[in-house]
């Protein structure tokens, strides 16, 4: 399993453990073992129009792993200080998204399926739907250097 840091919060890509033989491929992800969280919820996005925007929110506590099970899409990440775009296009790789990271998912190819593994059950109070509110809280959570500004 290979992990590549992104520089945005604790977000990183994870190459999943994959086994290949003449019968095909099998990729494995285990909560608490391959992920820094236990999996409490699984959901997936599909039949998303190519020009649709999904996500457009952040979470205070929730951790997620997003996997492109089929097709391709791009996840835009923002931790309040840095931004990064990650294109997912292979079911053997996932994108770990830490708490306090804004995400927007765009550019779905035809037939794309995005699988999301989440660290907790749905909790409406955990969401940021307002980007400005997210920025205020994300920036306030980071200690300021002496004499500096966050």
C-alpha cells in the first residue's frame, strides 16, 4: 500500500492493496488497518451529469475515503490555507479526506461511480455548507505564529 501526502490538511492518496491473477483483480481496504478510521457508513454517487457539482461542503469530524469505482472525476480540496485538485480514475486508489477539509467533486465522466467510505453515521450538525463559515472555523483552528496572522 502506497500513501502520497497532498499538502492540503491531512488529505492523501492511498494505493489500495491489490491482488492480481488470471481471474482479475481484487483490491482491499479495511477500516482501522488501511485507514485511520473504522468504516461506519458507505455510499456511492452514480449517474452524475458531467457538469454537475457534488460535495461543496466540509465536515468538522468526519473522515472519508473516496474511490473511483468506474470512470473518472476530480476532487477539489481546500483546508482553509491551500487548495489542490486530485483526479481519481482507478478503483485501486482512494483519496483520504481528513476533517476540516472542504471538498467539491466535478468532471464526472459518463458512467462514473464514486464510492465513499465514512468514519461515522450521517450527522447534519457535522457539515459546513457555507464556505465562508468553513474558512473562519478552519483558520481559527490553526495556531498562529507569534506576531503572525493565520
